[in-house]
């Protein structure tokens, strides 16, 4: 069982995935991870999040690395610690829904290559979009941690979260994660939420947050006080800012409490020193912008998650639009409301962010529309917590048909068709890469020796 000791707080270390995704646009290389992996394995984490999220695409697109090989290499190093990944339900690691056979194969290969725990979420909290991933993960014997994409707004009451938690447990969750990707969960609200969840469901509760708004460490303490079973942290060189609270600080704060933790401080300190040197190199290469280290209380108004914030700023800088960053930030909540007020988490965060950029850039709202925005308004991503802005919906899709069923029910199987297309030499892992990220995979695999 994932949480086996009733009074011990479980730590999930994020430095190999979400920490560098949030602070430096996912640019940590496998070669930077492997030298310290065996030390991290000695710390005593319940799990190390090392895969999923943006890592798969970035490995191929920017680092010229095989994401599957990264996972295999890390698996060989971690003998004691569970390896964890972030999976976007029917989206897997991409930005659209994939057919059920692709979901099945991707999860099978993820577990085969080394993943123990799948943290699975849907950007809209539409439980229908989690069903197939849960089925596939159960078949492979993995631990299923279903995540609630936390956000704020009129629909998001304690009643809403209670119903969602009941649905997630009924679906087959081994544990439930409160996924606070933008650092919006305030301490008092965290206490209330965790207290309610502990009374509502029998599975353990994990809390994931970001320090973007500055409140996450206080939120963690109040959540733990309410009975939260585990927290996500990052070693201090890549903590805070748009990343997670610092592992060392949270450990020192709670290690002598009744609900205690037990980590190897010598190994932790060695890992901290290693990543301190890594941080200096990353800053020298311009991979960390000081902007993402600031506390931004406007996050509580704009509701932008850490990974989105750093990536959006980098993209706007590349287009020489950084001087209009604040305009885009103000447009994001307006677009979000138009699109049914979804939580801002991948892929909805990227879709809303991109549309906000288009609206600011063109000077007319929805004059230029991405195909993903169009797909959301057609219902192809699932149900949102509240209805779409009807006038915007009509402007974008006219009188087109709206999807009301589970979106993946409309998709035809595609894995074996793609496998045939690529020929007999392509592994299942390579086929999956081509389905999820066709352009990145085509470029990456064309460079590899045959």
C-alpha cells in the first residue's frame, strides 16, 4: 500500500520533473539526473516524480534525448524509491484526446519501463476522461493516484470537491491528490478541504502546490494539521518561486511532530549540494529567469500555474512581446471565463494562454482562434464546470455540432495503424512518440542511428 504507516508524512520529491519544468521550462538533462539518482534513492522519499508532464516532448524537441531511455536509466538507479509520473488522462502527455488503444499501450509501456505510480488528472475534472487510463493502469498493477485539478471560482465549492472526490474513489483511486498547480489554495481553505476529504473518502490524500503566490508552505502546514497524508516538495536549489516548497524546510518543520517524517538528512544534504552546483550552471546558461522566482500575488487574481508562467514568458520573449506580458496576464482570466472557467492546467492552461496572446496581439478578441480553442468550445475536451460564453462560442464555431458524449468515444483506434505506417523496425515506444508528438518524434528519430 502506498501510505503504509498511519502517522508518517510521505514526501514526493519533484526535482527531477515539476521543479525544473516550473523554473526552467523542463530543460534538465538526463545526464544531470543520473549522477545524483542513487543518492536521492537513499533519502527515503515515498516517491520521486521523474517523468510525464512536459518532459516527454522536451526531451525530443529541445534536448535530443529519448524520453523512454531516460525512464529506463532512472529505473536502474532507483532501487528503493517508487518512480512517479504525471499523466493527463485521455490526453496522456499531449494536448488532445487519444484513442483508447493508445492510452492502453502508453500506460503499459510506462509501467514496463519503470513507472510505479501514475498521478492521473483531467484538465476539466471530467471523470469520463479518466476512465480508460484508470482501467489500463489497474490492468498493469500500478498505483493510481487520481488528482483533482484545484482552482477557484463560483462553481468550485466544497460541495463540488466532495462530489469529485467520491467519484474519483469510486473510479478506483488508490490515493487522491489535490493538484494546486497555480498556488491558489490558501491555508484556511486547505484545512477545510482536507478535513472534508478525510471524512468523505477512505483513500490517502496528497497535496501538490506551487509557491507562485507565496502561500504554499503555510498551506502545507494547515493541510497536514487537517490530516493530509503526503506532500510534494523540491530540494531547495530548485524550490520556491513557481516551483514547490523546499523539501529540507518542510522536513525540518514537521520531523518532530506527532505526524512525523523520517528522511535521511545526510543523503538529502548531499543531493542539495549537487543541485546547488547545477543551479549555478543553469543560471549561467540563462535557463532560469529571476522573474519566476518572485512571489507574484497577482497569481491569486490571474490563476496562472507555475509551469505555464515560465513557459509563457519564455515564448513571449522569443517573439519580442515580453513588454505586453501584463496585458496577456489580464486577458487570461477573461478567456478562461469564456471557455467555461476550467482549471488552468495542461492542456487547458496552454490553450487559454495562447488564445490570450492572440487576443492581445491582434487587438480583437477571437479574431484569431487556435484549433484547440475551437475544440474546447465544441466540447471535444469534455464538460466544464460552467457553460461556455454563448456569444464567443457562436463567433468561433457558428452552428456546428456540439460533443456531449465522452469525447474519446468518437475516436477510432490508431496505434496499430501508425505502427504499420512506420514499418516493422519501430518499437512500440517509438510509435507512441510519433502519435503524441509527430513533429518532435519525426525530427528526433530521423537523427538516431539505424
